C-alpha cells in the first residue's frame, strides 16, 4: 500500500518512522519532539496518537482539501472515549488542530490559527 509520501513524492526516498505511515516527507519524531519542546510540551503516547490521527486525516482528505471545522469534529469523534476535544486541549493547549498540525509536520488548515488572538480551534 502506498503512503501519502509515495503518492505526493513518487520515487523519493523517505526514512519515515514506521509508526507514522502517513507522515509528511521530511518529518521525524525527533523533529516533532523539538517543535513540541519549543511549544512547551513534552510529547507522550497520547500526543503521538493524536499526531498519527492528524497525519492519517490529512492523507485521507488530501484530494478534497482540509477543512478546519471538519478536522476538529473528526478529532473530537476519534478521541471521544478519552474526552474528545476537551482531552485534546489538555495535550495541545494552543489548539489541537493548529498546535497538533505543527507538531505533526502539517500545514494547519485555514482558519485554525489567528496570530493576533492565538488558536481558534
């Protein structure tokens, strides 16, 4: 099965982490850990689960575009058993969509960040 990297960057060699099959090209857990540290976070198992979910969502919706509200709702549903979006805000206090995407190596969707007011999602 092709990963998102294979589809978007055919023929490129990527050393993707096998635990993150939909990671963007050039993304690594080490880089993500550095981003998380700069943002005041210590990435744990729940953070990595959310990163995988974000990368998977982006891979599945690459053709149709990423809508911030739909992504927000998908995360809420995916993590419902743990408390949904409230739980994700404990992991990513600057917003599970915006901050989570930065750590996942993804471009946060339009409308998920506002530099003057912080994250809106």
